[in-house]
């Protein structure tokens, strides 16, 4: 059990490193810009419910993700890193969720491998930085 806990801690450390590394790549992407503007709408009182449907490019989703970004703005100030912080945190928690889901179904070793693969997946790392809706929308 101790070895398993240490291995899970190692996987979590890898996930935290990769999600934090270059969290703020150069430039502001369209998704980021829209999420930031909608977070300002939350702070300004224009969006009044986390379950309100808001438009994002060609799609519509619940405003919950924008509430998380607004909370990040309120706590740490508006910045590219605080814009992306909620997505990074949610994606990190998903690594632990993968382990927690796989362990009872496929045993600890398979769960650790699945969590590690999720932790280092380039697609998930990209989502962690740009698409908070994947975790909360």
C-alpha cells in the first residue's frame, strides 16, 4: 500500500509538472479570450447563474466554467495564468479521477499506468491549458 501511494504521488507530481509547465504559452487564443470576457461578465453581474447558457464561438454551454475563471480573477487578478489556472487544476484532478476510477475495476497497477498515460498525454495537456469547458462545461 505504501509503494502504491508513493507511485500515485509520483504520477501526481508528473501531472502537476506537465500541467504547470508553460501554462502561459505566448499569445492569447480565441477560446481564452472568450472565456476571459465571459468571466468579466460574471464579475460584472451580466451572467447571473452558473447554469445559464452562454455562447462560445459556435457552441453553447453552461456558465459554470466562467464562474471558475471569474473566481480565479477575483482571487489572483486577471492575467493569462489566472485565466488558465482553473482548467489546469481541473485537468490535474482528472488524473487522480482516472486512477480512482480504474483501480477498483482493473487493479492498482493498471490504474497507475492509465493515470500516468493521462498525465503525459499531449492532447490532455493542451486541453488543460485552453479548454476549461472540457472539465467544467
